C-alpha cells in the first residue's frame, strides 16, 4: 500500500513520516507540494515543520498549494489524510478540519514527551488503539493551541469528533485539552503531537505512534 508524504518548503519531518510508513509495512511515496499529482497513493500524510516559514499564519500558504487542491478533492472521495503538527495547521487552513491553531497561550515553544488519551479509536488512523487508551507521543510546537468558537466546540464534542486530548498537562493551552480532531467520516485526522517520532524504542519515548500508520494500512485494505 502506497502512502504519500507531502513536502512543502519548510517541511522538517517528511523523512521521519516516510520512515514511520515503512516501519508499519507500507510504501512511502514522496509528493511535492507544487505538483498536481497524487501518484495513485492510498493515503496521504502532511508532515510537521514550518511550511513557508509560518508566514501569514502557520499552514495558511501551504493550504493553497497546487497539490492541496488535489488532496481536498480526494479527501472528499474518502482518501485517508493525516496532518501532523504543521500538517494539522494546513488541514484546518484548507477547511478539511474545523477550528484553528494559534500561538501557544504561554507564548513559548513547547518540546516534550506528552501523554494523550485516545477519544476515537474508530477512524482510519486510530483503529490500532482502544478508546480511552493513553499513549506517549512527543509534542513540539509554538502555535499549537487549538481554538474554535464555543458553539463549534460543543458541536465537535457532541458529534464525537475530538480524536485526542492532552492528559498530564496541557502543553499549549488548547481549548478543552484538545490535541487532535477528525472529520465527520473519520478519514481525515489532525493532531499537534508527532506520532512519527514514537515508532522505535531507540529514538522515541515509546513506539505508541506506530499505530497511526498500521491503522491506515488496515483501513485501506478494508475500504
């Protein structure tokens, strides 16, 4: 199964995301933001980094790149899409996920290992987990505070679209401790922490992040 990883100018973790796909048993496929070619991939990962230097707003320029037009259209047809950190920001800016990511409430860059609680274990990217399971994933962001209007947050809660919450402390002041959200159909997921940095005991605080990538391979098989 072919999992595309998009590179934008300023992407930092595209190689790490590709490695995670490979470790999970998939074939990573490099995608360039300026192309109109998804190369017949079965799913797409938008990696972390600082696309376009976070100018204007984090993810705002990348969301309007040529390839993102194809990602939006393909997501509408059910293509699984994962946005990690800057990728989450891009998905929100592109309208694939609700809400916005803003400057951390304490105005400092936060880099630490972070516990998350899995709130949705039935999406294309989370089926390897159990609902309520706690996983240890690194977080590293300066604009990771998830915000939305109260009515929108209530709607997200009511619709069960909160995918992850921070536990053991909120690293950026996100509303209601929200660390990640999902689309209505569970095919698009975005989160600020970095599962691709928790796939090997040697380099991560855990291997808890590998489940994102094994989950999507299973989702593609069962589609």
